[in-house]
C-alpha cells in the first residue's frame, strides 16, 4: 500500500480523496492550513499536518517518503482580486509547489484542476482535447482564467519530467463541503428562498466519485494525461428542482434574464464588500452562463473505471450533511 500526501485535505474534494485512499488501504498524510475545517477529518485514521503552502520550503517536512501526492489545494481567487495579480499569484504558487515536489521525487502527482479549463462548445460535448491554451484566445471569467494559467505551469512541469496526472472535476456535489463552495448553490435552492433561475446548462458529479477518480488517476492514469471527472449535464432549472424536491421546498419558478442576473450579482458583491464575506452570486458565475457547457467524461469512465453515483443521491447525501452540521434547518 502507498504512503499518500493530500494537500488541501480539509477541502470539499480533499476530504473525499482522503476517504477514497483509506478505503483502499493506503496510508494518508493530510495537510491543512486552518483548524477551522479540520472537523471534516474527524474519526479518520490519518496523520494531520498543518502546512502553509506559501512558505518557500513548506513541503520538505511533509512530502518525504510519500509515493503519491494529491494536490487539491490550488489557489482560488476571491472576487476582490485584481485580474493580473490573481493570474500571477496562481501561476507562481503552482510553480513553487511543483518545484518543491520535484525535489521529493514522488512516483505520481495527481493535480486537481477544474472543468472550467475546458472550452465551452455549442455544437457538441467538450472533452479533454478541448482544453484551453495559454494565453487565452478570448476573454474568460477570472476563475477559469486563473485555472487555465495554473494548468500552463502544470504542463510545463510535465515537459520537464515531473510525473503528473491532471484531473478536471465538474461541479461537485457531496458531503464535507465545510466552506461551503459548490454547496452554496444547493443551500440557496434547498432553503426555498430563491424563486428564480438562470438559463444555463452545466455538468455535475458526486464528490465521492471525484475522490475515487483521484485514486484511480494515481493507480492507472497516464503520466502527462488529463481526465475529465463528470457525470451528467443539467439546466439550472432541472438541478434546482431536484434540490428543492430533496429538501421538501418549492422549486424556483421564474427565469431571470442575463442583465437582471448580472445586476443582482453586482448587488451581492457590493454587500459582500461591506460585510467582508463572499458574494451569494458572483459576477463570474453569471458571466459563465452566456455559453452553457456540456462535457464528455467517457475517457475517465473507460480508462480509470470512474464510478457514477446519481446526482439525486449526491444531493441527498450533501443535504443530509448540511443539516447535520447546522447549515440547513430541517424542513
């Protein structure tokens, strides 16, 4: 069995990677930045190590002896970030971490990217071959732009001989979303206080399957390869209806036009500035709805044996966890 290092182990995806590794009998060293979210690892037989990845030699004391490294702690730009500085920070942080890991010589590094780095196509589902190049040929929202720039650093490291497999999860639904990140959308519709929806198509997957996809990428993935971790495409209305039915509340009824949604996003960002919090509806989310994204994840199913739990079950598990931890009152 392998000794595995999970960077970002208390994140939504990281917590599922840890569980997938433990279920397969591997030893896990789990890193975290803040004790605030450490509870997502409660009851697990893992070695917990606090690490600040911004420190120049942070990984020397934690990566030693680890055959596999799972990098699920990538930089995430806040909505306050300036575009150029966010891009630079994402690239620099990725380069620094990969340089440190190169010196430790792990057998395999699994890098967690995002399906946002895949081009949005209108005529067919996009696959791994449709990844955006850097620099971008056209404007993309900040989050997607930063992720593409970070992947550029990953590709450079691969060319230099670093044994990296890249995985690109779509919208993740599941337990242990303590921040919460993607869980904000579930909570929004599960509370029944948002009767509107945006016209948009996206892909979603159970986060437990994403965790297993990381494990399979370490076991079977091709070095230098990329794997889309996806399950099914939905419109926002279809997704919101599933969440509402699972939560026992009324589904959203009215579609809002793009301009109104953008104005709403600006208002929530203004409120977030005043309250020093993250916006309920960031502009980047609204901007991404101009072109829907359909994804073809058949490569991961075929080559990695990616499991495919239904989105209904994923929603059920996520909402149960949110209720248990006080994010959502019982309806």
